[in-house]
C-alpha cells in the first residue's frame, strides 16, 4: 500500500470540470467556482510525489488527452524541500519496514534473537518504521505552496491549504497503510504474549511444531 501510494499521481487532484453542451456553444463549468466560461483547450490533472497526470480537453474535437509520467529526474528536482525530506523519511521507514519481513520468516524457525523475542523486536522495528513514515506524511502538506502545486491548483495555494485542489486517494491510501503499520506492530506484541504462555510451552515440550491455543 505504501509503495502503491508513492508510485501514483493522485496525491492532489486538480479542479474538476463539468462539460455542458448547449444549442449555441459548448461551455465548461469549474465545479469549485460554478463559473462558466467559453471553451478553449482546458487542462487539469493530478500531482503525486514522483508522477503527474495532465488531462487536456479539446473542444474542437470533443476529445480528452491524458498524459501521465514522471515529472522529475532526481530526488533534488522535487519542487519543495519539504517533499525531499519527506521522501527520505519515507524511504527510511520502508527500508526499516523490510526488516520486519525478514523477522516474520525467521520466526518460523527461531523465536529469539540476541536473547530477545523476535516477535517483540519485529514489533518495535515496525513501530520505528511507522514513525519515520508518519514524519514524512506530516511534512507533505508543508510543501503545498510550491510552484508545481500552484500551477495545478492556483496561485493562492498555501501549505496545508490546497485551494482549487482536493486531496486524492493516494494520500489517503498512505494514511491507511500507516494505520495498518502501527496495528501490525501491536499484533506483534500480542504474538509474543500468545506464544510465551504456559499452555504453548507445554505443547512445544511435547514436540509439536505447530500449536494453536484458543
């Protein structure tokens, strides 16, 4: 979920236009302002961390072109310093997160590491990863005043106030993934409590490899 959110462009959604066809002419209405204007080529789109999409409506042909792709070549090309730091925190969080995947595999064969429960260690590491990702998500709205956002949403855009734009599902997906990250961390602690019970130990002493205790 974290990776999908980062790779999509739907962090900020540009103004949505409603196309109205009348007997005399075609007109377009901005759903945010409800003001009608004569049509030329109209563009809107969406902006992500690495990818942007542009939707261009051509009234002459009645067609819409959708162009999506990366809008930066390097990390430092991001339009906001806050976004650069956000990506660094997010990348650190995902790298630490990967350690828990290794821990989950090791837990099938080994219950402790350096005299510490592998469940507790994995839960702690996952919580640390979640904290790094949380810091990244907090920094993201601070960068809404950059030129790329202003070009999509309007010049009045400010940090935490994306006037003219709406928050997209990619941002919401990353928040949902963060909630699940901390939920899994809590489950890791509960796994240690469950596997360390006397009833489980008794089953293990009976040479049972897989134990399910209600």
